[in-house]
C-alpha cells in the first residue's frame, strides 16, 4: 500500500500502522524520533503541495497520529 499513489478508502486504514516506501507496515508507536520527524515532514509537504489530492484526508490523519507520539 502506498498512501501517496494508491487510491485508498479512509475507513479501511489502521492509522496506527504506517506503510513505508516499499509498502511494508511499520508501527507508528515503535518508530524512532528521527523516523517520525521525516514522516511528519513528508506528510506536511504533501498536504501543502497537493491539497486537492484524493488521499489528503488520509495524510492528515497520519499526520495527527504521528504528532501524538
């Protein structure tokens, strides 16, 4: 699963799991601080650059989850 390329259904996503560039799942609460910062930065940039993208709500929810940790 790629949250930046695949068209996803918001209701089918477990937001405690982030899918990396290879589509492999990673538990958000088990990530190190540097990894979380990189993901947050990537999500913020994607939201800012593509506010009308079909997955923007998913990106925003992942951003909230990452910032909670």
